[in-house]
C-alpha cells in the first residue's frame, strides 16, 4: 500500500471520528489494503 493510499484511507476514517483512527492503528497493512480496495469499489459503484 502506497503512502498516498494510506493517507487517503486515514482521511476517510477520520470522517467517522476517533473510532476510525483507533481502528486504523490496530490494522496491519494487508488489512488496510483490503479495506481501502473495498472502499474504492464501493465508491466506483455510486
């Protein structure tokens, strides 16, 4: 996962508050990449 993707995901999770930040801090890069890909797929469907 690149820095740009990670930064984007962090910003997205900040939108859902500190819970999102705590959640992000507990995830591995592999899990974060999967979540990021799911988010992008969801955005592309809209």
